[in-house]
C-alpha cells in the first residue's frame, strides 16, 4: 500500500523553463511534507518542506504547493538549471514525539536539457 | 560534523552469506532510520529507532533481517542468510528530534547478492 505516490517516473524540461513535480498521498494524518533530491551514488538531501497549516512555501527557485483537499503537493523549480537534474523524492510524516518517520514516494527523475 | 557515515559503500556477497551493514548517525540525533531503495518501491522504511529503542520494525521484510542499536552512535542492519532479491541500496538516516522532521541521510551501501 503506497501511501505516497509519484506517478511520473521521469520528467524532461528545457533549461530556463519551469519544472513541476507532483506527489499524491492517501493518509489524511500526514501533517508535514518534504522534498528530497538525490544524485547518483549519494544519499538523498533535504530540499524544502511544508507544514499542513500552509499551502505554499518558497525558497529561492523552489516552491512547494500543498492542496490538502486533493491530498496533492507539487514542487516547482523555476528557472530550471542543468544542475537540478536528479531524482526527486516526495515524503510525508505524522509529527509526534517519538521520532518522525518519513514515508517516501518512488521518486521522479528530472532531466534538465541545456 | 561528518554527517551520517555508512560502511561499507559497496558489498558483493554470495547467496546464503551473512551481510552486516553499519551506520554512525550524526552526534546528538535521537532517531535513526534504515531505508532500502529499489526501483519498484522507491525508498521504503525498514526500521527506526528512537533513543536507541526500536520503535517500528514493520517494514523489515522477513526474519532474515535484523537491526540493532547498542548505543547512540552505532547501528547495524544484518541479513542472514542473504538472497539475490535483497540486492538494493540501503540507506541509514538520522533525525535530531525536537519536532524537526527532516532526516539526514548517509551515502548508502550498495548491496549485490549473487
């Protein structure tokens, strides 16, 4: 049972254009959402997050949007750069005191063409 | 801080052999997670510890897998006996707690069972 779903395994965009990566979740208890970026032969690194009390969080070229009614979030990268080419994982958690385990999606491979 | 340290980076072993993966979390972090990355399932949580105590091991595939955290600075994931379908990249991650959901990942161990 995949509670966090990334239905697009890959995405290709032109340098300078917008990249939009999508993520859907099924567990309504999730209250914190994160995006991780992963380069080959490296571990995932945290990129940006959003709490369920917000619907948008922006950090430089990266913006995450949350639509709770649709159980959907998206990551926008604008403008896209070749260095953004990586696998992006969406993750969700239910915040509680005994550790915050993250449930991940299957990832979307982004390729930014020069 | 050197970050989360995993060893070995690569492991090739024969079916039926015992495999031990090692992890040193970031100093001061209260939670430790073991994830496995596969193409089909993305990043799946195997087990996580909080203050050295196993909290949720529901992701451990079967009894061949076991994990320990004897102290705050060391954890092991053991597979005995190993099978070809265990081939994957295994990641260790740690989290500082204190309501900070972001987990910090090691570089992973690529396991190949032949």
